[in-house]
């Protein structure tokens, strides 16, 4: 074979090797790009699961991966695929793998024409070609290809495949892949669906309901994402990160509720929620296909709100009522033709306001210069209703709101009634009847007249003028004398009262009372009256007899107690004084009954209808009663008085009183009282559960410690531990059941305790503590201590965790509650002291007003009273606020009860009474009532100071600690009284009696009785 043919065959061999190497490099490139992209994708999924990558960063990551893969692929392709290696380079590469004395590279690099150039002879060159041909042409070029890198890449791809299977077997893997390679994820996910928004960009008003509505082309679980933003206007580049954790970046997630669309096409998803106070972006998202709507923007604005409304009343002049102001007014009520000025305060500057009445009538209100308030005036003419509409500077109107009533009180006719006697009575023997008449008008009655006539002949009536001075209320007593009129049996005298109104608005009006009747009865009527009288006498006599018997039994009981020494002399004396008082009242009743019987007998002696035996029986009863009063009752009264005089306090009695109330014993009694009161306390329910849980935890840890050391073959120990475990389980079930039953009461203590208690309840249920304790008991019964120990350990850990959380919440509540209560009581004390000083100023002004009660200074007198009225109105508002604050605080502490609130309420009511007195110029009554108000304010001050002292000395703000502090104060008072009693005993005289007056001894006994 010629030299050129051999060289060509060698070049063909090298070309075959080069072609295979290029194809292998192309495969390597594809595998490396796949591994790079695959690894980057899995890394992204891990990072997204750990930190939550937002969409923008996802786009950056995707771009970086594509750029890196492209640069690497282009470089590798250019160097290893596009730029093929030369024949000489390929020959040298083959010689490295299969060396043969450089025959191949020499044969390829040197042609026949270049033999002499490189110093070769032709025979040597032929021999070189011959050797290379014999060595390489017999072999396949594929054996020189290195596949190791391909194998490594395949191993890596297998590992990545396993990791991919694990990742995508869990929830969320496909969605995270969709964030970076949606083209790939779309092959495995449902087809995207169309989501349309019915709301789009809009403006909402704070706290008003927003109804989000979205149209979905098919039914899939969906969520609404809301992101709060500080943007005033929509930012078109703003997006919502779906996969960020809830709460991060001000993002909130809400579940959308699906329903069939009304038009029958697709599905409608809705969500209703109150508008927040911030602007926000929102976007809907499908959880299955990971489809989402466009991002929309909601601008939240506040409507102007009415902070408060003050009503200023100006009454008609004839009423002589001073103008008044009502704060925080809602419903308006006043006298006919009164002028009312409404002042509405706004939460935002206003451009306008309207006062709207029923029937679409409205009045433009005047806006103040600062724009924060608007006012309007109107007169009270008829019953109506109103509401106020505000418009702020941006043209936003306030909410529609509801109408408030406007009540108008007409100038009423006076009321008039005859109080006594009753409607129909029999004529008295002296033909004189005491008549009591009551008349009242809203302002003044000009005249009160009594009219009477005979036998319904009103034309011949007579009048008695009872009152001719203007007064708002008249209570008049008079005697109707009809001796000058002749009456026969069966005839009657009719009478009624007339009250005349004389106010300037309505004109004169009069009101007649009901017509009463005085009957002149026949003897038969008198006989019927006596029969009825006899029945009432029997009832009264039976009552007197029963009361007398009760007094006798009481005396016998007192004698027995005195012999037994069960009562001291002071208590005995007090009881005898009460018996003496009851006996005296009984004697008076018996005397009155005897007098009534005597008068009835005298009245009915000549009545032909009265039976003689009836008169005889009544006479006998009358004589017996007189004898009983004169002899028996009088004698018994004397005996009782002797017992009263005989019972006196001795030195021994005082000494016993001092010894019987030992301070330590009293404290022990108070400790028992603490136990009693604690059962009714909501806080004690929580404290009891924590103590029970702590005891059960200690018991469980002890059992677990012994269970850990136990062995299956130790049956006796396992049986004993099983019994202990069963008992602990029963104790836990009982404590947990009580805790679950009382969770409502415990939650009322505070919001923090409510949260901790509910979390503890849910945690104990979730951890199944009771079930684990029962399983541990079953395991010990089956001699399996290892399994039982695992259950015991988990149950103990759950109990300890929840016990620590409850203790922490309870301790924080007690500390915070005491601080809050002290601050609130301190503020109330300051306001009460200021109110006391203010009321003292009012009393001083009343003293100054006395000097103005002269005709010459009448104007100053009226002005001063009006000024006092305004001050009373101010202090009345303060007292009303104090009463409201006490009512609120009474729910947080046992130290404030209905008595404290009643004192504050009494002050409010007294101020309400003093206003009309000042309006009607009733100076004396107003001054007296003001003194009573000052006294009640002083009482309120003392109450508040006592409450503050007790609260400040308590360990914490819990009601039980407050109760113990109060009991401690009582014990200290008892100790002071003991010392006072002992000091009194040191000053005893020669006869052993203390050198104190009887009043001092009574005071000492009273103080002891109050403490007891």
C-alpha cells in the first residue's frame, strides 16, 4: 500500500474519533445544562419554603439562572462542539491514552513532502506509517472516548430526580415550581381559569361594610389577599406576594365563599368585611390552579362623625326657668315654644351641615370658624324627630344615622283631687267633715275653690275659696261645716274642688275633682254599719290577744336565757326595752279599741234594728278590755320596767367583752371567712384549678420517676403504680371538667386571662393529657412500664407548660389590676375633693344671698341664684360621671358595692331636685338641700379614701387579696377596741365599776357589736 493511502486511513481514523468526541461533548453540554437548571430549581424551592420569595425576586432568580446557563452553554459549545479539535491534537490525545512511540502524531503532522524538512528518511517515514497503521487501524476509535463525566452527570440527575419526587409528593411543591418555571408547572397543574373582579378600584369608608365579588370560570378553593399600603394613589407596579407568611409585609389572607353566579355562567366568590383605616391593594387567587386576578387598589377614607351634641334650652319667659345646657344630648324634650340650639361637634373640619327633620324638612347649620362644630336653632312646636348630616372639606357626608325624638310638653291643665275623706262617707255627728285637697300645675295655680250643694242641686251650690296665691302645688286642709243645712235620712251632701290655672300661654283653665258624697243614713244603714264594726272589732281583739301572748312567751324565753347565763346584762336590758316598747304600743291599741266600742254603744243605743244581745256582747267586750288594760297589762308593764331597771352593765360584763374577742382568734375566723368567700369568686376558680393542676403535676412526676425505674417482671410495683396513676387520672379529669365548666366565669376576669385560659383548655385537649394518663395506667396494669413512662412524660410536659402560662397571666393581671384601680380611685378622689370644695363655695354663696333678699336688691338676688344654678349644673355633671365610673369599677373590685354607688346616685338625684327649687326661687329649701349635698359628698370622700387605703395595702389587684386587706383592717379595728377596753378596766373604781358614764359604756358595746 502506498504511503499516502496509509496516511489517509490514519486521518480517517482520527476523523471518526473526532466526530464521536464532538457528539459526546454535545451530550455532556445538554446534561450539564439540565443539571444546572435542575439544581437551581430545587434550590429555589428550598429557599422559597424557608424564607418565602416574593414574585419580583422570583423573576430575578429565573433571569439569573437563564443567563448563567446560557453563558455557560455558549462558551462550552463554542470550545468543545463548534471549534472541533485538529487531527494533530486528536492524535496526541489518543497517544496519551494508548502510547505507541509517537507514530500516530508523527504520521499525521508530517506529510510525504515534508520528510526531509523534519530530518526523516523515506524508509524511516514508511516504517513509522507502517507501525502506526498496524497499531491503530485494527482498533475502534470509540475505545478512546471517556464516558466517566457522562456517568457522573447521570448519577447527579438520579439524585435530583429522587429529591424532586420527594419535594413534589408534598403540598406546595408544584406551586413553588410554578413561581419560577410556570411553563413546566403548567403541564401538571389544572388549566388557568379566568378571574374577574366586580369591584375593581374603588373608595371605601372606614368601618363600613365592603362586599368583594369575583367571577370564577369554575369552582375552586380561593383566597383574597389584602396588602395594606401607605400609597395615596394606586401604584401600577405594586404587586402582592402570595406566598409570604400571613402578617408579613402587612398582608392579610381571607377565604372567599363560592356560590353559583346569578347569570348561570361560572361562579361568584364573595367576602364581606368592614373597611379598615388604611389604603390597601387586593387580589384574588385560586389555590388549585394558582390562577389570580389583577391587582386593584382601595382608598379608605373616614366619614365625618358627630363627637357629641350639646343642646341649649331657652324656656318661655312666663316659666321663670333659667336657660340650661344639656351635654351629649340625643332626644330633645322641652316645653311648648321653647327655643333649642343644637351644637354638633365633628371629628373632622366641616364645609357644611344640615339639621334634618321628618318629612324631608331640613335647616342649614352654621359652621364655626374652625370648622369643628356647627349649630342651628329651632322652636319646640310639635312632636318631631331630627338627625344631623355633616359634610367635610372633601365633600364626604357623615353616615345616615337614625332619627332622635323631639318631645314637646304642652301647658297642661292643673290636677285636682280630694285626698280625704273617701268618695262616700256617712255624716259625722257634729256635721263637720275634715277635707284635704291636693292640686298641682306645671307652673302655677291661681285659685282653689271648694263647692258643695245638697241633693244633686248644683244650682244652689256654695263656695269656699281656699287659696288665691299662685303656687305650683297646693296641699290644703279645711273643715266643711254643714250645720246650717237641714238633711233627712236618705239625703246627701255633694262637694268637689276646682283648681284654676292662670298661665300666660294657654289662658285660664280649670280642673274639677271627682264629686264626693256625704250620706245621712237611716237606722237600718246604721245597723248594717254596726254589724260590720263588730266584725272589725273581733279581728282587732284577736290581734291584740295574739300579740299579748307573743310578748308573754318572749318574757319566758328571756327569763330562761338569763338563768342559763347565755346573754350579758347589756343584751338583756336591750331586749327588755324592746319588750316594754311593744307592750306600751299594745296597751295603746287596747285603749283605742275600748274607746271605739264605747262610742259605738253610745251611738246605737236607740236604734230599733240593733239586737239587744249584740249590744250586750259589745258592752261585755268593752268592759273586759278596759279591765285588761287597767289591771293585767298595766301590771305586766310594771314587771317589764323593773327588769329593765334591774339589768345593768357590770365590770365583769365589760371584762368578758374584752376577753371574748381575742385578736388571734378573730384573725383565724377571718381566715375561715376567706375560705368561704373564695368559693364564690371567679378568681378563686382559676386559682383552685392551678393548685389542683400543680398537685396533679407533682403527683404525676413522682409516679413517672418510679415508673422509669420499674421493670415488666416487677408486677407488685406495677400494680401499685397503676393504682396511683388511676387516682391521678381521676383527679385530673375532675379538675379539668371543673375548669371547662368554669371557663366562662374565668374568662370574665380579664382579656389576658381569657386568652391564656382558652389556650390552656385547647392545649390540654389537643395534647390529650387525660387520655395519656389513662393509657399510662393501662400500660402499668399490663406490666409495660416503658410505654407507660412515655405517656406519663408527655402528659407531664403539657401540664407544666399550661400551668406556667396560666400562672404568668394571673400574676400579670393582679399587678395590672391593682395599678389601674389605684389610678382610677386616685382620680375619683381628686375629683371628689374638688367637688367638695366647689360645693362649699356654693354654700358660701347661699350665705351671701341671704343679704340680698330685699326688694331693692331683687335683681342681684335673681342673678346670684342663676349663677348658683349654673354651678350646680356643672357639679351635677361631675357627680354623674363619678357615679358612672363607680359603676364601671364595681365590676372590677369587691371594694365598690351598691352602697358606694347609691351615695353618688343620691348626690345626682339631689342636684336634680335643687334645679327646680332654684328656678322657682325657693331659697331656703335649696340652701338646706345644698347642705345635705355637701354632707353626702363628704361621705363619698371618706368612702373613696377607705377604698384607696384598703386597695393600696393589698398584695395585688385580685379580689381575694382586696378582701383579705379589708379583713385585716377590721382586725386592726378590733385590736384598737381591745386596747381601749383594757385601758378602761385599769381606771376602775373602788366598787369594781369603770369610771365612765353609761353613755360611754353603750358606745363601747355598740362599737363591739358593729365589729362582730
